[in-house]
C-alpha cells in the first residue's frame, strides 16, 4: 500500500513540474571558454598521438593556458 502512495506522489509531482517554466541562466562566455580550453589542454597533454595528429605542440598548449588564465582574471575581479 505504501508503494502505491509513493508512486502516486511521484506521478503528481512529475505532472506539476512539467508545467512550471524553467529559468534560463545568464551565460558567462569567458568562463565557458576558459573551461573548454582547460578541458582540451588536459586531453591533449595526456594524448601525444592526438597532439601529433592535430599538429599541436606543448608550446601551443602553454600559450592556450595563458589565454585561459587571462579569460579567468576579469571574472575573478567581479
């Protein structure tokens, strides 16, 4: 009997949640770009084969990390 109650409760919560409007959050372009650069850098540092295929050197990755840090600085000052 209790499981029926829980199923009904979940069903009623799901149906009321579907009608509610979601709030769209404001995008943070520099923070998103910095995160993507960090992810790509970590992947490429771990994979020499992928770096070679993409013709990317470790110097390129160091330069990308500098750009990532410069993108983060303005967001930290807020």
